[in-house]
C-alpha cells in the first residue's frame, strides 16, 4: 500500500462533519484516502464530494472541495490518496 499526498485540510465544519480540502492532486469519488495530523489519523472511502454545494464525482489540483468525514479533522492535516 502506497500513500500519496493530495492536499491539506483548510477548514472543518463540526455540525455537518465536513472537511474542506485544498487539493494539490486529483481525487475521484470511491477512492480511499487517509487524513493525518497531530491528533488525526484515519482512513476512509470518499463517497461524495462537493464544490460550492454542487455534488461532483471528480476534482482536480487547485480545487477546494468538501467531503463528509467520520471524525474531527484540523486545519493543516494532510490528506493522502491510498494506492493499493
């Protein structure tokens, strides 16, 4: 299993449990990611993504996306794509 950095958390919204991510590489719905930081460390499958409340299936480098996350994340946490 290989991890490739694809972005960073820019904001966390606690009520809908959504992480805002600024991407440095592409990401598609259905891909597995890991989010890691000082107190953050989990893996998940991206089931849906949004840009400005529009549901998308694919995002590219430079996009600022929102994804629902199962746990709290923090600004500057690193987002990795997991390549199996």
